[in-house]
């Protein structure tokens, strides 16, 4: 099973195109400018200065921006953008040392601490540099950056795998592992795969990071990956690592490791994932907690964790051809990931809560301690700015998530108006999806059968030719060259499992893959108290948010001065407007509830 | 307006008697033994030792125990208990210095820091010692302890008010202020009232404690009390201080200060109080937060804050004869306060949440950081053990909360089977209240009119003689000598104000003054998801909890493996058992929801 990459896919119209245009016209420059303002690009020059101290994860921020920029450059000419990219690449290559080592923090600040402090993101930055170099080669055809990073990877292999001279065994913040697999695929050099394999296999064997059991769990150090039953610890670290583990399990046909990846994936999507595809139930350790603990107001739900679920899900499909993986990818993209960027493309959320009570966010703030709530408005830049460049690279590489193939079948995972051409295979999707569920596909599978994902959210669909449903995919019987799919997309009330106590008495509304929310700006105060009949009919209206808004009549309690009163059936009708969740917090500070 | 004290009231039967018997038979010894085990009594000897370092608030723990023990001793002979009390009193008197100063921490540990560190509970301990000394004099007739504490109080007046030689102006943890008012009443020495007045007036004028604005608010240092609009900062500190402020406002007829006390009280009971009468919405600073922010699972709701609300409410009645004050006292007592002690009288809660999810309490615990949830089971002793001895002194002095009088009216605030005799006034209450609402009162008011509180929770009542309703009290027209009151006590569904977003979609049930809850031990898993019709009829059954349990048919969702599914009307009938909230967590670890 292989993935067809973004290079072979052109997004042409509709929602995805609009988001890619936003990226090209705004986001890519917005992130560049903020990183530039905060010396992140200057730091690549590795010159000590009094203006700034390069932070341990700055290289990863810049690398991810380069990677995203290169995805854009691979598709279209943009000399200005290319210039920015090449300037950064020049600095990285120029300042790598004789071993190929590059890290703007450790080359300048902690010069004697190279490979000595596991928690300082050193190998994490290396992984992102490698990913950037692959994208750079693909965009420019020039492999100088890729070669430099190969040298760096070889150096890492020597220090960590051969000499074992580093002060730790595996990366503290995983990411390098999946980058090494990509480097193998990009170069054909198997040693990079073997290094990825080594890190994946060693991870969790030695209880590194012995501060306490929780800290071990935080870094997935508490047990070998193949023994894991649940998804635990720091969300993004976990999902990056399992993405690499899924690659390794697939590539060496390792059933035990594959089963562990399946268990972890299932635990996430069946017990620890928000309806938005976001995950991470506590800001303490940015971590998973326990099954069914999904608080809405204090959700951690980092944008990067939704991104990382997409990475993980895409890789899991190689192991098991089931639509649940692409379902998770789709859920995460349209909801928990897209909420991470403002509609104007300039500002970002790190945490994506499912409920905002701006008044409550101001409780008892102190310079010493404070109750931690997610912020209510997106920001242009963060000190810890991992999310914005993940927005850049994901939006530029959406094509990566659409197709997989083997000798027998070409799988269509995601729907968007687009054309794909790769090794004699061709698929053209003509659709307004996810505005509606009508998709016309013109295709030539080069002798394979075409398999169309029927999304998990879809309770009724039609396909105008014969097909067989296999693990959530409609496998078309004839290579007929054209098929029309209609995925019914009514507004649907969704209930959480009864064990999710935070959602007791609550329903959410979805339309297609898109989760909706109610904001105070449309619905007045006390949105949390609005009562909606699950049988409500909604009016669907075009909106400023690309996708429609939903309108119905709901119920609200009267305002009152009493704190507690006898409960009566005194609900009165109140109009309810729902907007796509990803569009929340774009019209000023407001209450919000999914 | 004056209060009639516990010395004039004999509780005879029923609920209150049972709780006082529990106190005498178990709690008073349990607290004594745990305090003894932890060297709190030894510390009174003020001998340096290697076994322990006397903590800054140990004296207050012991003083409160002495106070409670003396309330018991005032009513009945108990030579063993008296011996323990006298031993402690002997140590305190023997080790007070030539100025009358006594503090087992500052006399031994921080000898050069006397009156130099505002936040170390020094004057707080002094206040509790004074209260203990008053109780001791009243119980024994011997005033040696009281005299010693008067000397201490005079010393404090010299240092703080006359010489102003201390390093701070007002107590960091208020308590001394209300103790000084009591000392004035107990001795007739007006200078103690004047010192209380001084502290109350100075408090908040100077922005003491300048760490930051929050810390100022924490200690009520951010503004003079008379300017305050809302109740803020540390709950117990706030309520102790406002109790003294209410005394001062009443005693010098200070309308401005009285109005501030009213505003603060109203803000608490109308916007910041749990249905249980508990308050404090965050453990960070053990504090009030903002209006309508009343999270159930993470409620701070300290037992001492419910106790302190009773102190405050009792005093506010002197200022304004309105039943809302005794309503708050009753609500706090039967619910947020009584939940603080186990049914066997041996163990205590510090925090009294309105919802427990034991599984969720185990999320991401780390030795470094943890998500803070209230504990799920009561403990015999805490490091910070302010709550247990407050249980001791409150249960022993319940009579304090029953009656007030002036020349025209004798007010009956609380109902319990009891007899009161004071200055020619006599009231006998024959009742099973709060098991039911039938109360026969035989009375002689010595020329006054009798006023009976009609509780705020009561929606229907009858009185078998003429009366006039004035501010929530039924003022009996004739001094007829006997009256029968029937307060209807159906099970009542209660809804919170729609602005309490944490209670959206939720109702609570009360019967009379008692809040009910559902535990997992009776109702199975996922209590939080049980749905109850507000029109449900309940069967009321005798129970092991002194008050009845409530039984009806409710609804629950089916168990499922799916995390999210289409919401259907697939609720099935499920029996529901409710128990009094104060009885929760007495049958092992269990889910609980009010």
C-alpha cells in the first residue's frame, strides 16, 4: 500500500482551494514575518548576539515554515518566497559543522551540551530540518539542503546507534523517527529507515527520564511501544512517535507493533478524542488523561495534535485498509485543526477548546498562580509557536491525504475538487464538498478497482454504478471511468458516549464532516443553557465562513435574579444560529459552545 | 437586636441531637487524638524538640478544639474531657510571655519574627485562643484563661494600635476581629471592641501585601471594606472579616459599612454560592472567582467557608431582620457544612465538591504538577486541619443559631427539637424537623411577639393562629403560648440561574433544607448522565442517614462502544435513588452528583 503525495494532486476549486489561497496570500507571509520579527531566521546565522537567545525549538519552527513554503513552491513559481527559503537554507548549510550537525541553540548557547539533554528538542529540530530538506529538494530539484541533512542524519546515526556516545538513547520529543522514514523514501537509503526503526524499537525500553512515572509516561518512556494499550502522555509526542511506529510496523510487516498501533489508535478515537478530532484533555503535560475524560472548557486540544492525528491516520491505512483512519483524518482537519487558524489566515490557536466562557476565563488570575483556561482569541505568534507552521505545511500538502493505492485498488480517502495524476492513474473530482455531498469522479485507475470512502458520518448515500462495501469503502465493480456519488448531508445531532460525563445532557450538531458551534455573538448570552430538540429542522444558509450556517428554533430559560429556583417548564422559544466550529472566535470575544 | 447563645438552648431530640451525640461520643475524641498524634498539644509546651516543628496555625487548631470541648463541658460534666482541656489551657497560660503573648511557633521557631510576617497566621491564632478562653470561662466559671488572653489582647492593642510597631497593620488571616468583638461582649471591656473596630476600619486601606493585585484581593487588602461591591479573595478570610465588619457596623450603627456587608452577602448568596451553601469556586487561593462561576467537580467549597457563612449570616440579622440570613445559615449547615464530616464522626472533608468522578480524579498525577481535584474520601486528619475543629465547635454550639430578640420581637430562626430559656423568654420546639416540617412551639416571649422564619425553600405552610408575614418571618399576632407550624416539604427540583453555565441542563433535588445527591453505589455507573423528569414523583424512605432517601424512576442511555453517535430518543427507564448530600462518600469511593 502506498500513498500518493501532494505533488501529484492539484486542488482546483472549493473549500480546500480557498484555504490554500489563504495560505499563499496571507498565512505563509504572516508566519514568516512573525518568525522574522522574533529573530527565528536571524538565529540560523549562529552568531552570538545580545538581541536574543535562540530557543531550543526555534529551528523546528523555521524548518516547518520552509517545508510548507517548499510545498507551495513545488506547485507554483514565487521568486520572492523562494528567496526567503533559500536565504534560510543557505544559513543552515553554511553553519552546519564538520559533522553535519546543525542546531542554532546548541551551536551558540549550550555548546558543550550537544546530545546531552534529552528534553531540549535537539533531535526534534533535526527531524524537522530533514523534512524541510526533502520538501526543498522536491520543490527546487536542487539537493544541497537534502545532502546536508543526510550528512546530519548520518552523524546522528553514528552518535546514537553506533557509538552510543550520547547522554540519552531516544529522542525526548519524537519527530525525527518519522522524518527518517521520509528520508529513506526520498533518498532510497535504507540506513535512514534503519535508524528510524532503531529509535522506535528502543523507545520506552529503558525508562529514560526517571524523574517520576508520569514524566516517563509524558515521553512514552514507560514501556516499549509494542506493549502499549492506551494512548498516554504528551499528545503531540505520542502521535508523532506512533506515526513513525506505524511506518516501521508496515515496512517490516511487524504484526505485534502494528497491533499496538491499532490499539493506541482505537483508544484515541473511541475513548480520548474530542468530537472535533482534537485530543489532549489537560494542559498539564499537554497530555492525554484517562478514558472518557473530555472536559470542554479546559480542553487542551492542541492544533498540532489534530495535525499529528492526520499524520498517524494516514500511515495506519497502510497497515489496515479501513475507513476509520481517513474518517479520523477528515474529522481532525475540518474541525480541531482548522479552528487553529483564523478565517483571515493571520492568527492561531494553540489550544482549541469546545466551550468558551470569556467571563470565567478571568477568574482569579495571579502573577503567581492562575487557573488555566485556553485563550479566547487567536494570536499572531506564540513563544511556543509550533502550531502556526504546522498550519502552513498541512494546508500546502492537503493532497497527501487523498489517495492510496496498491496493485489492486486505488483508494479515494478525501473529497475535494481536484485532479490527481500519478503513474498512469488519474482521478478528477468535481465537487463542492463539503458544502454538499455530491461528487463526480472521472477516473482511470490503470487497471485497479476504485474504492471510495463512505464517511463514518454518512447515514445515506447513493452511487450510480455497482459497488461493494468493504471496510467503509465502496469498491466500484467496473472501471467505468465516471461515477457520481451523493453523500447525504443532513444536519445531525450527535451524542457522546454516556461515560463522557462532561457531555451529559449535551448534544452537538454536525453536517457532513463539519462540527458546528453556537456563539454568543449570534445567540446572546448563556449559550451553554440553550436547549435544542434533537428532532429540530434546520434552515441552511450561505455564510461568510465558506460553509453554511444552520438556523432553527431552540429554547432558552428566562433571565432571573435568583441563583436557585424551583425548576419549571418555563423554556421559551429562541432562535439558534450555528456556525462551523472552525470559524469560532473570528468576530470578537464571545461565548462559544459546541 | 441580640442573639441568644447556645448556653440557653438545650437540644433534646432528633437530627441535631444525633449530630451532637456523634460529636460527644466520637468526633471530639477523634480530633483530639489526631491532634495529639501530630504533636499539636505537645507544641503548647513551647519546648524545642526534634520530633516536630510547631506549624504557624497549630495553635488555632488546638484553640478551636478547646472552644468546642468547652461548649460541650458547659452543658454536661465530663471529667476526662475537662482534664484534657485544662492540661492544654495550663500549657498556654504557663508559656505566655511577660506581655501575655502566646504562640507556639513564634516562641520557639521564629523567635525574632514576632509580628513581622503578616501571612503567618499569628493574629489568627490569637483570635482563636481568645474565643477558646471565652468558652472556657463560660464552661468552667474560672477566668484564668480568659484573663491571660485579655492580657494578650491588650498587648496586641499596644503593638498594633498604639505603638504601631508591628511590621504590618491588620491581620493577614482575619479572625481576631470577630474574636475581639466576642471578648468585648464576654468582658464588657469596650477597648476590645475598639481594637476590632480599628482592624476592620484599617483593613484594605493601605494595599498591604503588595505582591500583586490578586494577592491583595486574596487578603481583602485591595480596598476598604466599606467600598466593596463583591465578595472576593480567600473565602474563609473574607467571611471571618465580614462577620466582624457586620458586628462593628451594627454596634456603631454604621450604615455605610452595613451596606457594604449587605452587598457582599447578597453577592455571595445570589451569585457565588453553591446550592449547598458552600462557596469558593477555585482551589487556587481557596477563593471566590467571578459571578456565576460555580464548577461542580472542582468546587473548592471548604467546610470552613460554610461554617463562616453561618457566622456571617447570624451577625447580619442584627443589621437587617430578613429571613435570607437564616436561610443561608440553614442551607450551609445541612449541606456544605455537614458534608464535611463522615456519618461516623471520625473523618473530614476539607473541600466539598458537588460532583465526584473517581476515575477522572486520577488524571495525569505527577510529583511535579497535577490537575487538582477534591479528594474522594474523607480523612481523619490533614496537615492543614482547620475544618475538623470547626466541626467540633459548630456542632457543640448549634443553639447559637436559633434565636434573636429585641424588646418587641423574639425571632425563631432555626427549627430543632429543643428548649430555650433566657431572660424570661421560653420556647420549646417539639419537632422531627428536618425529617418533616411539623413544628409545635410552646412559648412565653415575655411580652414580645414571636416571629417564626418561613424558610426560603418552603412553598406552602400553615400556622394555626393569626400571623403577619414580615421579611420572611411569620409574626404571630397573639402571645398565645402555643403554635403549630406545618412547613410543606415535598421533593423539589431546583434549577440554577441560566448564567451558571456549569449547571446548564441540570437540576438538583431538595427536600426542605436538604440538598440531595445520587451516588454510583446506588445508581450504577455514569450517574452524571441520568435524566430525571422535573415532574417525577418520589417515594420517601427511612434510611441509615437520619433523613430519608428519595426514590423514583429516571432515565439512562444505553451503554455503548461508540464515542459519538447520532442522538436518538433511546433513553430507558432506570431506578434512581437520592441520598442527602451530606451523606455522600460514606460507603466507599463512588461517583456522586448533586
